């Protein structure tokens, strides 16, 4: 009979599975229902159950899954009142910083402002910037790096911009 290995394994582990489930749920009837679900799943495996290396571990895994499924389906929820205000929209600090960026950009040297506006704001490729300004590509890259460093330092000084470890804007103090 193909189910003899299922029944044999079930008889060997039924009591410990029952104790396991009863220990985790307060209701003994619920534990019995979950135990029955485990048995049904074992029976559905049929001859595949007989080929398992460790039927006890499989039964416990199915019992754990049955517990988790039951808890997900029957977790208690609390109704929230309808008059809870919606959370205020928060904008990223970097978006709020746009007014300060425009002011700082105008305070940079013409050379720094030009390369930042062309490459960073208008999307011009560094190679194209280098050609139009009679620079080598490494010189244009170096100039852009220096301009960004000047802008960052000016932002930090004038707008009190704080950066995180990755260089992302964390916050700033608006300048009057």
C-alpha cells in the first residue's frame, strides 16, 4: 500500500506534532484542526512522502507553515477612526534646496558656473564641452570636478547644507 509509509511516520510523530502545535496556540481545538491539515497534506504527498529523507522534518515544516498561515489569516486588526488627518507631504531636502542652489550658482566664478550649467543642468556631455571650449577631455573633467567641489563648499557655508556619508543632502538652513 502506498500510504503505509505515511501512516507509519504519522504514528511515530503525531503526538509530538500535537504537543508542538498546542504549545504554540492557546486553543486545543485549533491545534487539532492544524494537526489534521498537516495529516491531509502528508496523505496528498502519497508515494512522494515515502521518498523523503527526513519525514519528521517535513511534517514539522508543514506544521510551522500551517501555524504561520493561520496567524496571517486571523491576526487582529484595529479599525482606525475616519478623522485621522493625512500625513503632511514631505519633500526631499534636496528639492527644498533649489532656491539656495540658484543663489550659490550665481555666486560662483563664471568658469565654474558655466561648466556646471552646461554639463550638470543642461546635460551637455563632457566631451562636447571640452571641444567647444578647446579643452582636452581630462581637463574638462578636472574643471567640472573642481567646480562641483567649489559649489559644494559654498552650499555648505552659505546654506548650512548637511551631507550624509554617501554625499546625499540630509538637510539645510535656508539663507535669508
